[in-house]
C-alpha cells in the first residue's frame, strides 16, 4: 500500500517536471524568440524573472523526484538482497530433496516401495504419498523459477531507476547553468532600470491608470447590457413585482434557457478550455506585488496570456456576443454572455463575430494583436458573474 502511494507521488512529480520543461520551451519561443525593435528593460526583466522562476520550480521538482528515486533504489536493493537470500535457501532445500530422492531411488524403486506394503490400504497410502511428494518437488521447482524471474525484474527496474536518476541529475545541472546565464542578463537589466527608475515607475503608473480606466468602461457597459437585457425580459413577462426587483438588481434576469446555460457553465468549472490554442500565463489575476519594484502593487482584472504571432482567441463556452468594444489603440474586446456569466477577450487585432452572434465552444472570435515594438502577442482574458470579476484560473483547465 505504501509502495503504491510512494510510486503515485513520483508519477505526479514526473508530470510536474514535464509541465515545467514544456513551459520553459514555450516561454523561450513566445517571449525570447523574436528580435525586439526597441528593448524595454523592464519588460525584458519581467520575462527573465518569469523564466528563472519556472527553472527554479523545475529544479526543486527534480530534487524531490531524485530523493524519491534514491529511496526507491535503496528499497529495491534491500528487497533484492532479501529475495536472493530466500532463493539461496530455497535452492538448497530443493537440492537436498533431490539428493534424498535419488538415494531413495537407488535403495529401492517406486514399484518395490509399493509391493512391499503389508496390505492394500498401506499400498494406497504409499501411492498417495509418492504423488504428493512428486507434486511438492514440482511446486518447489516452479517457486524457484518464479523467484528467479521476480529478482530479474527487480534488477531491471533498479537499472532503469538508476538511469532515470542519472538523467535527472544531468537535467538539473543543465538548468543551473541556464539560470546562471539568465542571472547575468538579469543583473545587466537591473542596472539599466536603476538608471531610469523614475521613468519606469511613471510608465507603470500610466499603464495602471489606463487599465483602471478600461476596467471602469467595461463595468459600465456590462451594467448597461444587464439593464437592457432585463428590460427585454420584463417586456416578455409583465410582473409588477419583477419591475421592483429590476430597479434594484445588477444581475441578469434569467430565462429558463439562460439559466440552463449558466448551470452548464458552472458544472464545467475547472474543465473549460483555454482561450488560446497554446500559450503561457504571464500575469495572474488579482492584486499582486509588482515583479520588479517592491512596494508597488498591480491589480490584474484577469489572466494575461502570451501566445504565438497570428494566433486567434477562441470562445471557452457556448454563448452569445454581448458587445464589442474598441480601445484607444484600435484593439477590440469581444464580450460573450453565457447565461449570467460573461467572458471578455481583450487585445484583439480584429474580430470575426458581431454583437448578437451565437458562438460555440472553441470557435475563433478574433485575431490577437501583436505589438510591433515588443513583438509580444498577448490576450487579456477576463471572467465575470454578472458584474463581479472571477479568477479565470479556477475555471479553465490546469496545464
């Protein structure tokens, strides 16, 4: 039971290691593959910090996996030693039994052993004894074969485990060398940033104001859309009580169909697809410390995904296009309603859908904008329940 749980833990670590290795490959391809027209030290440092962070996670996972492998190897070595001791004793017993049987056969044959019986009952008993003795010899021979094969399998497993451990040690060594190179670049960028710290802090504050302004605009539009949808719902159902509720409510009044859609959306929590075919999360949801400057916090309204140039944003669930906003730089934000849930896909170069369109899960809704200077292709994905923002990471699949 303990061995099974132990193996399961190592399997989980192996999966985690593969995940981090894959993430590093994606980070290199999506954040470091393009030659930037104008180097922004702050952005470059954020990217390197993220890569170093993932590399450290990979190294920690490798260390844990290597420790578990060491324990497994030691356990197998003890088991092999014990089994070899048992096999030696088993072979000795078998050899002694064969020798005695041979001596017995040389003194008197099986037939004479039976004919020398005093009566029929004794002859029957002697016949049964010889049958049991023959079966016992056969069983012992089979046990020796099984034990020998089992030891061979354990030895093969031990050899494989040692090879895996050697590979892990080599991977860890390579990752440490890569981190050393990243840290040298990190130090150069930190020196550049310190020279223009004021400029970068002003840039952060400016970006924060723009994001806050956009968030307020989206909030206002969602409230307007909810009010509009509720007025339509009220026109279909002329209930005075509902009119009173409508004046106070900031939530969607749901039809049976919309309620069923919202329920299906909720049932898929944690299983919803990513809004990009491939990518990495470069900014998490919520209030968090700035990755470079201590004392500065940023408030992320959703998840920021970096993806490859030319990628499309895809709908994470069936729904209807609620609205399409156009930002100051001409980028678009497509909002899709799923009952009383809304998904927002911001920073699109263009949209393939229009307001009122029905969309299905996985449908392409727009091309994601690629910044001409930074060369980054980034999607900002936001999730609402009515007017409340939710953490999208809790709703989409873990990768």
